[in-house]
C-alpha cells in the first residue's frame, strides 16, 4: 500500500472516520460559519466561553469537508477545550504559520502539542487551507464575527 | 452503457501513440511517474504544431494588426483574419464577420449579457438558464437580472443529468428575452438538445446563447444548424494558447448591440463630441488583441481538422463507454450524470473519500484530475454532493490511462475505509 506519506497519517485517518466533538451545541455563547470557496469545505464552530475566566469551556463543530479539514477541526476541538482564550489565539498563530512553512516547531519553542502532525501539509500548498479553515473559523467565533469567515 | 460499442483497445479509431508524440507535455513525468492527464475540461495541452506556429510567428512575422500600412502589419492582419475565417468554418458560421475574438467564454458571455442584455432586458422581463451551468453562464445573468429587475428562471435537471424539457416548455413566456445554456455540461458531461432549446426560444421571440466551452474541443459544431444567436468558446480548452477565445454572433443581432469595452479600433469616427462605432466584429474588439494567440488558435483548428472532429468524438465516446463500464464495477463509487447523450466526462463520487483527498492521492500516482465543484455549485447542490472528482478525457488519452485511474481509485477506497 502506497500513500504512506506525511500527509495522511493514521491519526488523521482516524479523526476523519470518527470526528470528535462533532455536533451542534445548544447553549453555545458564540458560533461562526467558515467556508473555503475554492473547494466548498463548509464548517460551523460552536464555542461556550467563560468570559470571566477567559477560558474556552466547550467547543464543537458541524459541517462537511475533506479528510484534512475534518481531522484538523476534530483535533483542534480536542486540543482547545479548556484552554485560555489568549493561549488559543497564540496556538492559532503558530499553527497557521506552521502549515504555511513559516514556523518550524522542530526548531522553535511551540505550544502545538500533537498538532505538529499537520506539519507535512506545508509540502502541499494547495491543501494548507484545508487544515487552517477550522482555525480561522474558531478565531471568527472568538471575535463573534456574525458574517462568517472565508479562506479567500 | 453502450452495447453497440465495437471499438476495441487493439483497434482504435485514432493512432493515439502518434497523436501523443505531438504533445511534448504528455511525455513528462510527475514525481517520477508518467503523467496521466485527465483534466481536459479545465484546460488542454498544446501540440507542437501550435507551439511551433506561435514561436515562428513571434520570431519571424510578428506585427500589430489593423493599424498600419507597412508590410509586417499587413501580413499580421492577413494571418489574423485568416484565423477568424478558420473559426467561422470550424463553427459553421456563414461569414467570418460574425466571429468576435475575446479572451474566452467568460468574456464572451459577459459581452452578450452587457451589450445585448443591458439594452434589451428590462424590468419584468425573464432570462432562462439551466441548473447545470458553469458559473460563467450563471453569474452574468444573475447580475443583469438584479440590475434590471428581471427574473432569472432555471431549467431543472433530472437525476440522470438531462434537462427536464417539459419544464423548459413551461418556463418560456412572451417575456423571455434570452435563453443561455451550455452545449455540454462541464460538471456532468450532458450534451444538451440545443437545437430544440433554440427553436422553442425563438418561437416566443427570445434570443439564444449557447456556451460551447466544452463542446467545441470534442464534437462537430454547426451554429447554423442550431440556429442560435450566440455561440461562445475558449481556445485553451481546444489545444490553443490561453487568453484567446471568442464567439459567433448573428450579424443582424450584433448590429443592434452597443459596445462592451470601448477604446481604439472599435470606432468608425471619434471627435471630442461624439463617437460612432465600427461594425461587428470590430465593434467588440477594442484595443490590440492577443495576436500571437489568435494565430495559435488558427493552428489548433488546423490540427483538429486534420484529425477530424467526427473521429475525435467517436474515439472519445469509446473512452467514455470504457471508463463508465470500468468505474461502475467499483463498489462505493458513484458516477454523477448518466445522460444518454454525453461527452467524455466522468464526475466521480466516492462514499469513502472526499474529492480533495482523492485528487491529492491520484496526484501521487501521476494522475491529474480536477476535484471540487467545477465552478458549478448549483449543480453540486442539486445532486446533493459537496464536490466531485472529474475525469475529463481528450483524444490523446489512452484506454490504459483509464485502467490506471480505476486501479488508483480502488486503492484510495481501501485506504480510507
């Protein structure tokens, strides 16, 4: 079996088959709709924020997309649940730069944990937006952007 | 699936190996694997006859057109007008003056929406498109209708990918000003009954635009037989350079239309008070055109004519029938669009994998397909899929390439299941 490349690792395939936190959230405090107009990936991120403590209490998502975008969103929700809002923004920044190839977690201090498994995507410029759509949408939800976000 | 297909792999209609030797890019490798190019609906590769003709023109013959009386310019102008005649003959147009060069189908449709639409479509009028149009044949009409307070009506499509003609009959009224549909759907491959569509539109006094972007490279076109008012095409989808295309427009209709882009070369006379416009096609060709590309388009048409459009259609049909049979045997694979009359396009949907993952993985096997909504989102919505992986074939594709595609798709299904 070929395709044993950095892009489609077992963790990504697993999250694609069984996405975590994949549901609507009834008592969310904010949500955001994100689309990638070039390929049609379409997700909604739901957040329950503790504004006093500045913490993401709960996070979930719905929508459709490719394996990379689904796995990226699923892993992001796992990773950000319980994180401080400021830290989440910092992680977004590091993740975004990593997939663009502008930040190398192998050489620099980082807060990405297992999310470094998306590092291989920097070799596939046409797919970076698949991985970053979830993150842009999450920040949109933090910023309470009612008009939604787009990767273009 | 065709039972009447008597074409075997050993007895092809065309000498494909010889044809392939004309296309330098087809012998390239991608990541160490031979390129299998199945994205001809997006753009096509160029034979050396086209590449060489453009090179020779640029290095030995280049001059501007229609603007000078020295010999270089006269020679260029002559070649440019000869290319226009080639397009006219290729499309079956009565005269070469009814061929307008544009940058391609998108610009041609925008030209008609602007120059015909803004003049003749008014509040309360109606424009008809179909549910399987490219965005280029959707958005210009939406914008026009929004601006004018006109209504955009849509011919529905059946589950097999064919237009529902009984519904079309009901959409036509004496308020219909223009009907704009494609000859071949880029997303599904459906060949639409353009003669019938045109005849019925004319019966209520509407004009007809046929988007020929996906038909001109693959089948014989006869605009007089169709009797449409406009027929648009793109050069880069028919083995010519990018940046050039055009349209056929009936002279009697184009003469009633105002210019789209204004400037040099589209005028009769300019004073500081008033400008009178040149006759078509010059009226719609402001500015210096892409001259070398027009010469290249002429060379591409010569190349297609030398093979023969009927043979091209027949061979591509045999590729389509073969591919359809092969892919229908794969569990978990669905072909979207199964019209009886179909061009060589296979829009593929896998239960196991998203089109973008399919495309990335096929690319690792050297196979180039388009994955996405194919600039036809309303079509994707209609068929309830976010996107498809589209194999669009050309006469330079081999049966063995379809085999390789099927093998890779099987491997991908296994990988994601």
